[in-house]
C-alpha cells in the first residue's frame, strides 16, 4: 500500500471496487480450439464492464533454423493483426458492443504473454487448454501449462473439450467450491456479480474429506467409530457453515443453493459434481486453507484444471504469491476444516 501527497492510502494494481478485473486479455493463436476461449472472455468483460485485449504471439525461428525473411515476417504480422481485428469485429463489436483492442507481439508464447500482461496491468488472462498443436494426451498444452503457473493475476481456463459457443457465453449454473477458508470465500462477491449479470443459479459446495487415522495396520472397531463420528461432526459443521454463507450472499439479492458432498476424495467429488450438475462455470480461489506460497495453485484447483471439462475461473492476486503466514486463517474465522479438504 502506498500513500499520496495528502496522506491518503492507495493500492497499486487493484481494480476499483465496482470492477473486479481492470484489464482482461484473451490469448489467441489462430486456431479453432484457441478461439473457444473468446465467448467466455467476452462474457466476463461484458458482465464486469472490463476492457479486453485480444493478444496473439508470433513465435520466431526454432533452434538451428534460419532467420525469417523480413518481408515474410511483416506479412505474417499483418495477417495476425487482421485476424484479431476480424475476431474482434465478428465476436465483440457486432453482437455485444464490447470494445476490444488487439495486440500482436513476438517471441516465445508463454514468456511474452506473461511479460506483456505484467507490463499492462492485466489481472485476468483467458485461454483455451489447447491450441495450434491440437488436443493431446496432456490435459494442458505447453503454453497453457506455463501460463497457469506464471501468468500474473487470475486465470480463466477453457478446456478444449468445451462445446463451441457463438459470440458470448451464457452461464446458467455457477459453482463455488468452499473449504472454510477466507481465501476460498473471497470469490463470493465476484461469483454473486456474475450470477446476477447472467441470471444464473449460484451453487455453494463443500466436499467432506475422509478423516485420516494414523495406523500401521487395519483399523479396529474403535478407530472406525471415531472416524464415523468425525465425519458426522464435519457434515454438521459444513452444513451450518454453508447456511451462514447463503444468508450472507442473499443480502445481495442472490439466494444460492448449497451442497454438502458425502465424505470421500474431495477432488473427485467436486469433479463429479461439476459433470453431473451441468455446471457452466466454476469460480474458485487458487488456494484455500493450505495457502501455500511455493505452488501456483492448491491440490484441488490443480486437479480440476486437469480433469474438469467445464471452464474454470481461478482467482488469485495479481501480485506475487503471498507467504503462508499471510494466507493463514484469521482468529475471526469461526469455521475450521481438515487440511486435506483445502483448495
């Protein structure tokens, strides 16, 4: 936090209170798969009244290759810009009146996108999981994987398996996974705003983790009884917790549904919920209770990035990851959940 000459505090790289994201960039590579991210980028730009830039990177020669012909390279630049301008006109201007800027840059895709985003104050990067290389056995293509790890700010990841959408995506069901941490709850304001903009149902969910019992052999009856009691206790606490959040969100005019998922593996429970309930967009914090500063995302978020067929809006600060101490739950947090259930 900085102070101006009159002693008033101000924050750098923070969006105004009425604009969760101040700058959105949609990464396109000229492929049909890459373009599947566009309707979702436009949906957020329109709902949040945020400016959007369509960005394409022209990658240069590979190792051992001759430098490109200057004239040929200039033609490629012109074609890339015309491509982006056409996309902006067809997808944004005619149907939504959204003002979209276009930029063509050069170099290694992931590295240059990160540098450009950092320099231009981007706090939401939108991209498809795969692009020119097509769908592969990898859940994320190389560029998408690098951006998931290094792009500043939040990330909207659109799986290549997502059905194509014309013009602007329309969300009917939004899901917010919660683990009892302030970090996980921090996305509720954004989720509420998107639900209101789309007239969508908002679902708050918590998946119960199976309590871990230390042991070197089979558990006896008392161990199993203890685990059952802990599970039942966690279900009661989670239900009360979600009810409190529902009442809090309802004050903003949106009455969400709440779901407590039965005990099991948190990651697979949430992935199954997303598929079974026809969720259109998942909004979640990159980190939850674990609040680790040495990894870009927590284990649940990382798992969903690899296994969800639904777009994920992964929210994290634009600044570098805070320390574990800074992310620790505060004393005011009334609810504590098992560490293994964290995002």
